[in-house]
């Protein structure tokens, strides 16, 4: 009886026991330049992002950015924190899902919201990782919208890479570029 219960438990846990695909790390910190291009005045500034694996298939992530609006004495901060799940689809590709709490704090607007994302994260070559995500975000001061996110890391060594990310939503674009340290 005990052996059957143990076997059943291991079988039930098997889909959750896989780890990240080869060459993909969910342990990193990165910082760099961020810009937002909208139907109006653009903004730019700096951002810091990070992620830490808490189990073979789960990671916590966070982002913070501070931007100034061009031609105006206005600035805003954005941050989000969340939980991600990765499931190995092949030796080089993960299914990636994320859910996050988001905060937008500007001179004239203070808004809370959430986002969900799903897509793939893949080791495209030995030195290039890329991801494509579809997402949905909603908040207390803005209507829900779907968006797309594309990103890549060019690896210079096992720990260091250059990272880029672009988020496209309803004609607006937010992009990031900077160095990444992974472990």
C-alpha cells in the first residue's frame, strides 16, 4: 500500500519536476536604459530587473524603472513583482507563464494593476536566448489591454550577456537594453 501511494505521488508530481531548458537561467539581475514611445511625448530613464528561481519550475521576478517625460517636468516610476512558471517543452525551449502585480506612480497618476503572460523562452543558438510572450494587463485606472513582448540575450560568457526587451501595446512601445548577469 505504501509503495503504491509513493508511486502515485511521484507520478502526480512528474509534470512539475522538470527544470529549465538547457542554457536558460531564471537567476539574473540586469540594469540599463528604458524608453517609452507613445502617441504624445516620449519618456526615457533607467531600469533594474531581476529573477530568482525558488524551485526547478518556479521563479520570482521584479522590475523597477524611473522615467522622465520629454519636454515636460514630469516623471513616473513603474514597478512589478510576480511569480513565473517554466515547463521544459524541449531540451532548448521552455513554456513560460507569469503573473504579476504592477504599480504605476506618476506626478498625476497613481495606479495599481496586474498582468499575466504566456509564451516561449528558447536557447536559439549557443550564445542567443530569445523569448516571445503574449500578455494581458488591467488596472484600477486603465482598461485591460493585450500586449506582445519580445526579448533576447546575447551571451558573452556563461554569466554575462547583453539583454534587450520590447513591449508593444495598442500602438505604444516600451523597450529596454542593458547588461545582464546570470548565475
